[in-house]
C-alpha cells in the first residue's frame, strides 16, 4: 500500500506550483507598477518647461498609455520610448498651433 507521503505528493506539488505562479504574478505586477512609475517620472521631467495646462493634459494621456501598454517584459527604455511617442504628439500639436497664430 502506498505511503501517505506518496499519496499526497501530487497535492503538495500542485500547491508548490500554485505558490510559484502566484509569486511570479506578484513579481510581474510589481514590475509593471515600477515601470509605470518610471514612465510618469520621466514624463514629468520632460514636460517641466511646458505650460501647466498642457503638462496636465499630456500627463493624463501618458498615464492612459502607460496603463494600456506597459507589460512586465518591457525595459525602462521601452517605457521612455512610449512616453516620448505621446509627448511628441503633444509637441506636434503645439507646433501646429504656434504656426496658426
């Protein structure tokens, strides 16, 4: 007759796997939040010379982009590129408005 440990081995393996998966999900969640925070900080530095209202509107769009697109496997440079894309659109709009005036 199988020993108790042998019978429970699949159960314990399942628990260990579940625990490892939970740990990996938590690490990924922390990584995503750290990347989003990095992106927000980067955007704040990049928009320092901007006017207040434009900065606020751009930061809102940056936040939306970070929420929608940042994943755990991205690098900080990838996040900065994403922020740059959003801010470049704002700079183009500002340039167009300046040309119209």
